[in-house]
């Protein structure tokens, strides 16, 4: 297992703005991270170059940064809508285009796993997800990329490990697995060790974040109430060999710029300790 971080680790700023990943990748490298998860949720900002016809220029820049700092882009996160089924035709088609684009860019950058959110639905949640997700999975298969479906957090979303595993089985693709979000499971009072055992060989990616059991705080490990020793034992019990990827952006939002490098280095040290458990 390796420690990685989403490019959103220190992207949130005190004034409410967000710093784009290309402006932070060098800082993550300076802080000691060699594995990065590219957060393509930046596409949800309509002013991002990733939303324009010139998105290829950003892809080329990301490749140059990868080579310059000798990085591994271990995974990425596709853009998402909280309720895709409630979107209008035009809005929904635009989101689907951005998701497809993020899969293409991931393949071009040699990214193995791209995290996607399943649909939320009041009924027939598995069948609706199979219909919606299949074209993206077919695209991923053609490009040699894996789709990692994330366990989510609200009542109409897929929260239970057994339901997510059932969806993976129905999709029936060796290019589709699970991204386990520890924080989502903890805030829903799950037994995290049991969830990990249920996912088993379907588990191909992670979102590592802590909280105090009631909301998605996106804290670094040990700042909340998750039992990380049990989680690490459970991961080893299923022979998980993937990465532990931080998604811990909210705890750094108020830091002044001069302290962000320190925060990155501290996060890496926490991750290195996590691996010793």
C-alpha cells in the first residue's frame, strides 16, 4: 500500500476560493508526495479550462508536471451531480460529457482508477445505475481504465456495502470495482471492518478521511473517531494492495498560504504512520 493524496488537500482557501490542481502539484511534490489523485471535480467550475475545447492544453500541462516531479497519478475523481436523475436534459448531458472527458484524460495520463459516484434513486437503484453507468464502463474498458464506484453518504444514495457489491456484480466488468470512502461509512455508523470484508476483491481504491461519526468532515486520520488499526487489519485480511488516498480538504481551508507546505508534510507523516499499524 502507498500513501497518496487528492489534489484538493490544500486547494480550499480562507476566502472561499479554490486553487486549481496545476498550481499545487509542485507543492505536493515538495512536501514529499509522489502519488496524486487528480480531482477532476474542477470541471464543475464552468470557468475551468477543463470545461472548454482547450482542455487538451491542461492535459498536456498535467503530463509535463508529472514528468517534471517524477510523480505517479494513481487515480482521479470524475465530476458528479448530487442528483443526476433530477437534472434537466441539457444539464445532465453536459455533466455526462464532462464525466466522459475525465475518463479520456485519465487514460491519456496513465491513471489506473477513476472514482465515480453512483446515481441516487428512491427505487430500482441497481437497475437505474446499470443503465446509466454501462456506457461509461464500456468507455473505460476500451481505454484500459477502471471505474471505482464510491460508497456515498445520504439516504437515497448507495451507502451499504452489500448493495454496492450487488451493483458491481450486475455490471459484470473486470474494469469496475469499489472506492471505499471511510468517512462516509463512519458517519453512517457502519462497522468499517465488516464493510471492507464485504467488498473483498472488489475494493480497488480508497478515500481516506476521518470524522466524528455524524457528518463528512474530511479530516486526516486520527483527528476523528475512526478505529484506524481495525481498518488497516481488515485491509490486510482481504489482501488489499491498492493505495490509501487522502480526501481531507476541509481541515486545511483556513490555513494561510505560508502554512500549506507544512500541512502537506504533516499529512504525509500521518499517512506513513498509518501504514505501520
